[in-house]
C-alpha cells in the first residue's frame, strides 16, 4: 500500500508541468487534497483500532501532499512524502511492538500504562508522534510548514483547513 501511495504522489509531481498549465486543475487538486486531509483526520479521531488510526492519519498526510501539488509545489509534496515515510514507519513499527506485547490487542483503550514496560517503544513512538504533529525540530515540522506556507500565500481558506487538520492530527 505504501508503494502505491508514493507512486500516486510521485506521478502527480512528474506530470505537474501539465497540471500547472491550468489554474482550474490546480484549484481542484488543492481542494481535493484539503478535503482528504480534513476528513481523514476527523475519521481517525473516531477509531479505536491503533492500525486504523495510523492508516487514516496516513490518508490525512496524503491529503497534505496532494494539497501541495495543487498549490503548484511538487517540491513540498515530495519533501513531505519523504519525511512522512520515516515517521509513519516509526509509528507503525511502534504499534506492532505494542500489539505484540499485548498479545494481539489492537484496541487503544486497552493499551494504557505500557510506557514503563516498553520504554524504548514508548520513546521511539513519541518521536514519531512529534514528527507527525509537526513539532519543531522534528522532520514533520519542516515538511508541513512548507505546505502551510504555500497555503498561506496562495489560498487563506485552504490554509485555515490545513491548520485545523494539523491541530486535529495532534
């Protein structure tokens, strides 16, 4: 699935020269990315399964990438794709560690208090979370900031939704 995700964003970046010829196409792509980011972040908040939460969070981050393409910056989209690959891999590996330690339990409401038992997992998961929410100096801060900066300069409404999504991701 991750390969397909990367391929879709990469393909849109590669054909960006065609898309950028049409302001209407850019606007549609930017709004599709924005709506995807917002809706996926909201859906993630209603899940109990840790893998589903991370999957919807990934969709939300893909929305950011598509939003960046629609804002005519393939560079920002690829930068976020690259940083996202690392911090999301860290989160999925951490989730797998917790699931295995809890005998295949995936319900987040059954996972409390594992910080002392799985200290290394706790620390690495925290680093992945900090990057995901865009906390400085983690990688997610720089890649999301690039997209938010684009939105601020090009479309303040998209910026507002993107900022709301960043807060919802946290």
